[in-house]
């Protein structure tokens, strides 16, 4: 669930429902709501279910799509330059 999709798109319970309905073991997330999705994954793991998540962040989870969008858009606006600009990692990890 890239970008803010893992926030639930207006329904906080949506990511947990998706994991349950699709029997997903791991969800790769952009943004997360810590008090819902984290709690669900933690509770599920404590109950012996194989549930986990990988949080890569909003910008990084959308990067591949934005690279593709520049390629996709270029032929539609012939004559105008279309360039992907990498925003780089927004955080410094110590």
C-alpha cells in the first residue's frame, strides 16, 4: 500500500481488513497509522498469526510509480520536457 494508502483511504480499519480478507502475511506500507495497523500486526503476531509489515515511508513507496509516470507522460505532451526528479531520502538515520 504505497504513499498514504496504508492509512486506510478514509477508513482506518481498511488495511487490517485487507490483511485478514486476503490472508496476507506481510504488508509493505508507505505511511501508517501507528495506533491501528501497528497494533493489529503486533496483536496478530502475539496470537500466533504470521503477520508483519515493512514500512518504507510515503515518498520512497511512490518513487517507482513517479519514475514510470515521467516515461508514460512524455509521449502525451510531445515537445515539453518531462523529467523525474528524485526527492532523495528525506531522513538521516543515526
